C-alpha cells in the first residue's frame, strides 16, 4: 500500500531510503522462522541513510522483531517513542470520555 508520503512494504530492500522506520511486534501465531528475515538489526540500520530514524513501537521484543544491537543503534529512538505513546494514550482516553 502506498500513499504520497507513507507506505508499507514487506520488501526489506526498501528500507535503505526511508526517513522513518516504524516497527510493531510479531503476531503471536507466527513462528520465529517465518519472520526472522524481517528482523531489524544494526546491520539493517547501518544500510539506511544516516539522517533516518528508527522507532520500534513499544512493547519491543528484543530478539524478535528487533535485535538487541538495533536497540542500541544511534538512529533508534525507543525511549522517545515510549514517552510519546503515553501522551497519545492520554489523548485517546480524553477523547473517549468526551464522546461518552
């Protein structure tokens, strides 16, 4: 699926020229063997532009969708993502209570 400024893909080769890479956790019913080719590692991040950002969406399962070395990569912003998530959740709760 592609939009003017946003796209999703299963092609790992497309990561090289992305501005922001956002991941989510692996499905519970999938086996690691099915998804290991999609794991974000430091090597994957090293092949991206130096001005790009990597935002693993919490909760992050180290060793599954994101390797431990990717979590320490300079482009990884997991702490900032977790802080933002709290604000997004609060906004959703406020909106829900206004609607009810």
